[in-house]
C-alpha cells in the first residue's frame, strides 16, 4: 500500500505535463511549415513593400449593427423599395389623362385621283406639301373613369408599401436568426476546444501511468483515439463558425465585408407577452393583413371601373396646318368639342363585370386565408417559444450534473479507480450537455425572433440572464 502511494505521489507531483507532451505528434516539416524568414518578402529588393491584413481593420459587431447593415444593403429590401417608386410613377401616369396631348407632323404626298381621272378623261396628279400640322387635345371629363383608375393605382402603391414592410420584417428575422446561429457556432467551437484540452490532459495522464507501469498500453491507445476524435470535432466546429458567418454576411448583403468580432453572447431574455396580446399586436402591425385588405378594396374598385366601360368622354381638340401646293402656300385650322362614345359590346361588358365580381370574392377568401395563416403562424411561434423557455432550466441542470460527473470520474481516474472508458463517457456526456444547453439558448432566441416576425413588431424583454460559463 505504501509503495502504491509513493508511485501516485511521483505521478501527480513530480512528472510535469511538459514531460508527457514532449514526444506528441510528428516532427515539423520545414517544407510544409517554413520559418517566418522563408516566407517574408525581401525588403532589400522591394524596400517599399507593406504588409496589411484584416486584423487591423477588425470592427466590433453587434445585433443592432447587423440589422442596420441588412436594412441598408440587402438586395431584397432595395428591390421592394424600387417597386414602391415604380408604383408611384404609375399613379402619376393615370393622372396624365387630364393633361393635354401635343403632336406635330410634316410630310410630302403625291396624289393621283383615280375616279375623277376616269370620269373627266384627264390625268389628275398633283403634289401636296405639309410644312407642319400641330394638334392639341385636352380631355375634360370621363365620368370618373380616370378617378377609378387612379384609385386602383393608389391601392397598388399602398400594397407595395406593405410588401416592403413585410420584406423588411422578414430580413430582420433572417438577420437575427443568422446572428444567433453565429453565437451558437462560437459556443460550440469553445466547447470543442475545451474538449480537446481535456482529452489532451487525459492522454498525458494515461501516458504517464503507462511509463511508470501502472496502466497498460491500451489505455494510451484509447486516450490517443479520443484526442484525435476531439480534434476532428474541433475542425468541424471551426468550419461551422465560418459557414455561419458567411450566411450572416449574405443575409446582410455584404458577403465581402472585412473581418469583424462578434461582441454578444447567447443570453436568455424573458418576455412578458400573452398569446392574446400577440394577436392584438399582429392586427395592427402585421403588413400582410393590411395588404390583404388593400387587395380586396382594389378588386372592388375594379368592379366600379368595369361598370363605366360604356360611358363617353368629353374633350376639346384643336389643329393648325400649313402647306398646300408648296411648303408655305396656305394654312388651315379646326377647333371643336367632342363627346366620344366607346365601342359598346354589351355581352363583353357584362362578362367583364362578372369576372371582376368573382375576383372580388376570391380576394375576400384569400384575405380570410391570410388571417388564418397568420393566426396559425403566431400560435406555432408562441408555443415554440414557450417550449424552448421550459427547456433552458432543464438543460442548465443537465450541464451542472454532467460537469460534476466528469469531475468525479476524472478524480477517480487520477487515483487509478476509474477506467478510460468511464472517463471518456463522462467527458462526452459533459460536452453534449453543454451543446444542448447552448442549442436551447439559440433555439429560444430564434423562436423569439420568429414570434416578432409573426406579429410584425419587436417584443420588449426583461433583463438578460447570462449564459453558463
């Protein structure tokens, strides 16, 4: 017994980790990993050469900064805004019916009268010159047709504004979700690095026990395999961070942005919002509901416009001409007021009115379907948020329990009471518990962002609760 205690004393206090790790890994390949002097530019050949990198240009990124970048650079938002401008121009195009129209024409014509030439037995040919013909027309009144057309275009304009709001709402949600995913990827990377460090310590311990004859070679092999697997997971975690950042940059519309540092960390921010309050907010803030109402009114205006298909138009028209046998031999003009009736096809107009009414009923049904879909979307988001909120304390308790279990297993292994398999299982369980907890935090924040999207408004939250270190 005394001999065993002496051996343990030597392992724990006399053999340092540096002695364990001196033979680890392969020797450095100088061709693949050259010294710094071998890759730096020759300043004697090019003394003005300057090395610059993104490290000096790093910026601190927060969620608010990401949202501002997305609102200013996301191409979907820009496209929706251009639709608003184009719709506004179409409204003005309709009002142009009340503006005068102007035209000018000049030309040369050679005429031969066929019937008079035969009747008189003479060849009647002559030239006709038109120096200029100026025409001016002004519509006075069309019995409300232009008014209805302008109302429809105005409704389209309001609809594009609501579509723009919906696009902004969706981009903000995508930005939040991508940002929270970046935070989760960083936490997963930190957990993976911590796991590598623990398995490195485990490997050093197993090798020390083997060198003094306490444990067999298989323990070292197991520890080495565990360390390799942990390093592979670390590589995957580092790549996941890069992919998450790339997705966030793409949503913000700045895929080539300089390297930045994420300042936030995953947190739990409780909210005080009932399901009924969420529904009430959505009725006032959700742009899709307003858009559905606008489409219903648009089809109603189309019915009114179709019923006016047989109404006439009152207009003034003036014309001045100069020409004749020569370019400037004579002139003429006319001025008049006209009541112009359209070509009427009673059957066509009747069925156009029927079509407009059917489209109106269709938009009513679509509006009800939109309302039901948004209600379901809010319900799903609210229930998902409640589920993730309840998972967080359970995941937190699991982290504490698995950490305690790992510490006990590691203590038992150091005194030779636990097997390598027991220590490995304890470490894997601790790693999975941490990932589960951070994933629960990510899912909660993502569900909160989804609920904000479904009601069309940001939800004020209470004081944040810091994550587990």
